[in-house]
C-alpha cells in the first residue's frame, strides 16, 4: 500500500507549473514550458513587431530627459543630440549581437547564459538581472503614477497635493495624492502582465502609433506657446578642450548605460522571432532613430519652456505639463490629459518590456518548478510596490548614479555571453544539453559552474571598480576616472577578451571549428532523459554529431565534461 503524500507535498504539487513528464529532480530545477525553446506556433514576432517594440520603448520619460543631463553638463544641444545618435547606434549593435542568439535558437537569456556560465553558475547573473528589474519596475511605476496624477487633476482640480490631506511624513518623498496615483497606475498595470509574451506585441503596436503622436503634439504646443524653439538651440557649449571631449564621451556612455539591461536580456524577446533576420535590421536602425527623435523632442520642448516661464529650462516633461495645467482653461486641461495618458501608456509599455517580462523570465530560471513568466511578473510587481520607490527617489542624483553604475556588472555578463557564442562556440549550441543536469553534460563544467566565465566576469568588474568608487564620491586617481568614463566598453571588452583567452588555453567542449548555427532544426524539444536517438533528432537535437565527426570533425568534443 503506497504512502499518502503529506499535506505540504500535495499543496506543493498543486501550485507547481506544468512540466514535461519524466524529468528528474535536477531537471525540474532547470526547465518548464516558459524556459524551453519557443515552438514554431509561438514565433509570431516579425520585423515590424520589433520596429513597433522599439518605437514604443523609445517614447518614455527617461528617454525624454536623456539629453538634459548632457546639456546641463555643458554640451550644446547638437552635441548632446550627436551623443544620443552615437550611443544608441552602438547600443543597437550590442542588442543585435545578443538578440541573434535568441532569434536563432529561440531561448531566453537565462538559458543562453548556461552555455557560458554553466548549468548552475548561470543562476548568479540571472539573479542580478531579476533584482534590478524589480527595483526598476517600482521606479518606473512611480513615474507612471505621476502621469496618472496629471490625468486625474485634469478632470478634477481638487486632486492636488496642496488640498488633499497628506498622511505621509515630510521627508518620505511622496504625498497622499502622489501615492494614490502611483497605486492606481500599479493596479491598472496588472492585467498587462497576464498576457503571454508572444501576444503583448499588440500593446507595443498601439503604443507605437499613439505615443509618438502625443509627443509631437506636445512639441508643437510648446513651440507655439513660446513663439519659437527657445534659447537652448542658440546656446553654445559651456566647455572646451579636454573637458568638452570627456563630457562628450560621458554622454555617449550614458546612452549606452541606459540600454545595459536590455542588451543582456534581449534574447527574452528575440526568441519569439519568426526568423533570425526579423530581429536584425529592424532593431539595428530603429533603436538609434527612435531614441534620437524622442531626445530631440525633449530638447526643443525644454528649450521652449524657458521662454514660456522664464528662468531655467524645465527638463522633466511631467513638471512642464503640470505648469501647463496650472495655467487653467478647459482646452489646456484636455491637452494635458491626452498627453499624460500617452506618457502613462509609454511607462506601462516600458515597464512590461524592460522589467516585468525580464524579471518573470529570470525568476522562472531561479525556481522553474513553481514560477513561470506570468507568476514572475506578478512577483516583480509586488516587489515594486513593497519597496516604496519614492524613498529611493528622495535622493535622485545618487540613486541614478548607482543604477547607471550597475551597467559595469551587466557589461561583464554581456561580454562573456557574446565571446562564448561568437568566438568560442562559433554559433554552435547543443540545446538539449542546456537542460541537462548530469555531470557528463558539456555545460556542466565543474560542479555546474564555469570557472573561466567567472574569472572573466570578475576581471570585467575589476577594471572599473576603482572608478565606480569615484562615481559615488570616494576620491580616486584621475586615470581610474577616465577608465570608468568608458565603463561599458571596458567591462565588456575585458571580460570578453579574458574569457576567449582562457578558453583558448583550456578548451571547452561542444564547440565548432567553423561557423555553424543549427537552430532551425528545433521544433518541439523534449529534454527528459531516455529518448532514443531518432526521437531526439526529431524533437530538437541540433545535428547528428556522429555524422559530423565522420564527415570532417566540425564539432569538437561534443558531450564531454570539463
């Protein structure tokens, strides 16, 4: 007579997500439906979906203000705009590098990182990305709450920080009206998390049409009220010589840093591409174009604000909309409502794309037995609410510095992944082995952790660590500051070079002698042990290794462990 499972075991089995039959306990920690390669039926993202995705993502509050810090730092408007073009063009190249892995093999960042960091070693970079996504979700949601505040105040003038009794302390960084608006935005965001990733492309399509139109309307409204584009476009740079050169470099790097998280996790979206080329040209050109246009609108609108109200330019578009609202008039209120609604939709799309889906995918890899992308997205939203983001924003300059500096850690992860795929493995991945917890697997390395990847990862961080200390206020040598000004390039380049060098000295298994991407053969991958060879080839194995070895040994040491 079989023993009845305990109540805890029954509850655990009930909340467990759907998984393939026949998996071992170790494999249950490595896979579920959302972690497996995307089957053909869900590969619904075409080239125009990626265009809509990036057009939609570029129109958000952070991008609007990206040039402001450069102009405040001493650059002229055209110099800061040139920084945006260069920075986002470079970012687009990095995006395409990592996105190709997902678009070819239809796997997300958590699985991609297993080939380089190891089956279990990948959990650390995945945890890093998930933690940052949760923090950013709360911050972006609070900014979205400001949009909701303007929408409500456009309808009811009594919805005001000064008239609604404030139950928060003076130093909390928020008020009752602001927190209520934040909670409304947070609550209204929850339904968007429910939809599968391959379906939310429609959200970005709607956003791509509506939000840019509202941004252009805001531009025209501001220029007409100012009677011209304002003084910023006529103001020369406040710096010259070496100071101007380094400020220009810092402007480029700040644009790239703004993309650091998306560079790492771009496979989470590109894996839904119908073909690899769908995720190439559409992203390579749309990323710099979309972000440059948004930044240009931000520059002109802010320049116009200094004419309309006098004094310094108002760089935050939401603050400027609030000033427009204070001017009164039903037409003004209607205009503010429409534009605030567009910005609210912009924040929602950005939060889903950059944070919710990313955190959900990463948490799926951390606890695949009980978390899928949908559940992970809701956990991310709960953490974003519980962390009280307004406390972090009370010292916005230092908070922004810390978040921007975090690109140092992400650049090292990206460097290892890119070097592994393009230079070490030359495009060849044994997909089924990425879900293999046996010691004989080629990605198991040493106890499931790849020491070469971690050595390269630490090297990429160390090159910037002294300059990072300087960024947070600790005196450091000027040379370290110059290196840190190039933080993403230094972290990426050093980690990639060290990883490639270590793999040349101590070769790794499952690599190819020539460029060989074989992701097209993936259909419905089954990862349970015990499949016969024919089943394995039909359900997702990438190449017949025996035939390859007999015909010329293009795949080296497939299946061996280190």
